[in-house]
C-alpha cells in the first residue's frame, strides 16, 4: 500500500504543489525568495559534505523561524551531551533560513529541496544522517519515505495535532497513516496530541508525551534578556510600558486608538510597537496611522529619543528582549489570522492581553483560565483592561506572577526528549547504508 500512496503523491499531488508554488511566486516575494534560494542547493551541500569528516550526523528540519525556536534547546542539549555530533539544519521557509544562517550550533544551514523523489534521494545521499528530526508538523513525504527505505530513524519532536485536523478525513487519513507509519517515534507536546495521533491506527511509531521545548527556550532567553537590558534605563524609567508584539494591521486598528486614549489619562504610558514583519510597506502604514495622533521614534533612531510616547521597532529579532522592559504585553495576530507566541511575554512575569483570535493555541486558553492573561474583543475592552493593568500595580503583579509560574511548571521537555533520543545517538546502533549514486 505504501507504494500506492507514493505513486498518488508523486504523480498527482506533487505536480500540483509545484505549479502552485511557481504561480504564487509571481505575486508573493517571500515565496519567490524561497524558490530562488534553492538554486544550487545540492551543489553547495555537496561542497560542504566533501569537507566534513565522518561521524555521527543529525538532520533537524523546521518549517520556519518559529518552529526553529523549538529546535534550539534540543540542539543546545545535544551539543553539550554529544560534542562530536555534526548537526545539519534545514528550513522550508525563507524567513527561517535567512534569520538562521549564522546559527552557531549548526554545522550547516540549508533549505530542504522541493519534495521530489529524485531530490530526496540526492539530498539524503549528501546529508548522510544517522537520525532525522522533524519539528512540530512540517513533514515532506518523499524525504520521509526515503529515510525509511534506508533504515534511518525519523522522529517528530514537539509534535502537535488537533482532533479537528483535516488529515483525519477518509481519503487523507489513509495517506497520513502511511506517512506516520514510516516514523520511529512521534514525541508530542501533550496527551491530547498523542491521542489524536493514535486515532490514525498507527502500527509502527512509538507515540510518547514529552512536553513543549518552547518553555525551555523562552526560560533560557528570559535569563539572558534580564542580564542584558536592551533599552537604556532612562527611556523606561518612570514609564508604564505596553509592548505590542508581532502586530499586524488588524491589531493596529484596535491597539493604536486604545493606547492614545489610555495615554490621555496616564501620561507616563509608553507603547513599544513591534510589527510581525517590519517591512517598509508595513512601517509606512504605521506612520500613516500615527500621523497627527502621537509623536513617535523608530528603534533604529533611539539615540535621538526625546520622550516620544511610541517607539516603533523597525528590525527583527528584538521582541523577546523588549518584553523584559514591559509592564503589560499585547500579543498580535489575535485580531487577524491567529495569535502569535504568548510564552515569550509570559515568561517575564507580566500580564498578557490579546484579542479574540486565540483558539489556535492551547497556552492562551490556559493563561486566561489561571488569570495570567486577558481577552479583549474591541477598543473599549482594550482601553479598560490595559488601562487598569498599567495603573494598578497590585493587579499587574498578581497576573504577572501567574504567567511566570505557568511557564515554570512546563519546563523540562528538552531533557526528556534528548534522553529519549539517546539510544539512537549514544550507541549509534542504527547506521546508514552506504550512500547511493544518483543521476
């Protein structure tokens, strides 16, 4: 049956995916960068491979930058425990690769090639992994099946899957059952995720609950940020700081007018606004939204800061460090397609506020339940909730304490996961066959 699904995927599904990527690339700059970035991928990988000595190799694949944050504590732990490992990291998305090219714990960073059978064979010939880890959900069938054919163990780490997933629909269910059965282990975030995977009736992979390594990652980065303040103290001293993190235009329409109203009665209020994608197009829209309503300063010009009530962050990679400066955090995406990471704010012991689009993630729901986070449906509720939190230190501290305790309770997944991987690494019991020559 596996060969039937391979044929269906390669003959019917894959050509449609290829055509859709090519057409989308004509209109979407990000997709276009991903297509062009794969030019010469295998040739560059071959040059790297020729320069690397033999030894234990691990291939870790993430879709994008967010998933790679989950992989980082795993890589760090593996590096400490097995210093002679060779680690190759791959991405599907340009944002992941472009922001991780210089990641110091990876020996090589690359795109995963388009998922043809020929590409998968050539890629694995060159990578020669002894173990492959796919983070969260981004599985590419021909690569998975080729690894299985060569008896190379493959695991999903930080695996998560909603019970409402379309992968459980009748025809799609059979395809995914064949794909998941090619895995050695599915290491899930929660018990509910594990139960969802078991509904596929899988026969091969071990399904085990490990927890979420994001908690370990944000905890480690929190300590780094606290020990190394990002903004000069004179900017935030005496201010009540609201961070708008990973915001989109839909969030701006509520956040900006609400903040102006709060600032009218709380002059010491300061908004640090962090767009999800600080492109010039987005920043131009922000400038238009702020024109005539508030003085503001770009982070890149912070050396000329003169007390403006709004600071606009115009570069990437700053958000988590800035949460260390905040009294309250608003999490973007929650008035648009879906909420972004709430843990990066919660770990700093501050109240978290977000809009109605937060059902796609379990952490916001749990934070609301314990009183560490608050949902606002519109501008009026934003003014009332954020204004009260900024003005009431007792309420702010109580909610913040619940947030940080929530994160602390969920740390430890990295240690459990690396211990689970130890049989593949420490003993090197499963070895890759000699690489095949392909044309």
